């Protein structure tokens, strides 16, 4: 193996291990100039060994194709785990709470577990979650911000929907995601979801992230939040140690079910 081939292999191994790297990080790790790293990265991109993203590069092992996402398929994945997460999330809800319900299969599982014994004010832009809430919660106030409907994520969105959410003030928001990566934040598949999620985060006293362990180490196309925007993360026992430690070091409450 030539010196260049050995260096390229080291670079790919480093990016695969860390999921993301800047040019400077690779330069310091490998011990060569940033100019050399940039030339190497151009070569590795042509070989489909890395992905180029804002601020650096990511591993090609990270799934980034939103066309593969289906809410129905997501509901079937890790069904028991998502229901356990939803059960724990339900324990955080109090009578009369004003609650934002985001999109996603785990948030939908939470909506399915709520009963008519208490009343809440529930706000969601998700058509699927809206249907469940209106069926299960006859005593509650159910609100959707309206807006343009996008069939693929089944969500109402546009600037009017975002502005409507910003006018509300919630006690709690329950937010889903399709990716959580230490360097690149918390991500989702669809651009339509991003401003809605951000508006909910900005307008809620407590933000609770519901995330099964399969999402850690994954990156989707659109970042909508950083960990510091959440008060609590609820996940399952299969969360990789480095992500559990990262959450706890950040001062965010981690609940494992």
C-alpha cells in the first residue's frame, strides 16, 4: 500500500468512526496540512467514500435519503420500544397542560395512549396525530394551525402555520427526530417539518425529545435543533454509551426505558 493510499484509508476510518469531521480535525489527526486534506477529500468524494456537508464531511454509512422515509413503515419499526417511550412520556403530562405534538411515529404512539379521563389543550400540525387526538380526547381542546398540506410527511406547513404556532404558549412539547449526531445536531427528513419543529421548541416551557436508540448516529437532511434546546430526552436501553454520556454531560435529563 502506498503512502497516499494509507493516508486515505486513515481518513475514511476517522470519518466513519466519528460520523463527521472538519478539515482541521483531519489535519490534526493525520498530521498533514489542511491543503493536503482538502485534496484527499476531493478524491474520497469521487470514490463515494465520504459525503460533503456544510462545515466538513460525513461518513457514507450515514443514511441521508428522505425518499426512503414512510410514517407507516416507521410505526412498524421498534414498535414495542416506541410504546415504552410513549408510556414514559405520558407520565410527564398533567391535567390542563397545553401540549405541542410534533410529527413522527413515537409522538404518534404518545397520542394513541392518551385517554379521555383528563382534559388538555393539544396543538399539532400532523394530520395523523390530529386524527388520533380528536378520536381519543373528547374533553380536550384540539388545535391545528392549518396551512398548506404536504402529503408525504402528512403535515400542515407554511409561514401562516409557523406564525400560528408561535402565538401559542405550551407547557410541554413532545418532539420526534430521525437523526441525532453529536457534531451535526438533531435532524429530520423533510424541510416542511423544520420550521414547525423550531416554532414549537421556541414556544414551549419544556421540550421533550422522544427518540428510540436506532436514531443515534444517524443524520437526516435537515437540522432543526441542538441538544441544549431540550430539557429531557426519553430513549431506550440500547442507546450507545457515547450518546448517553454526551446527553448527561450537557445537563439534559436522560430517561431510559
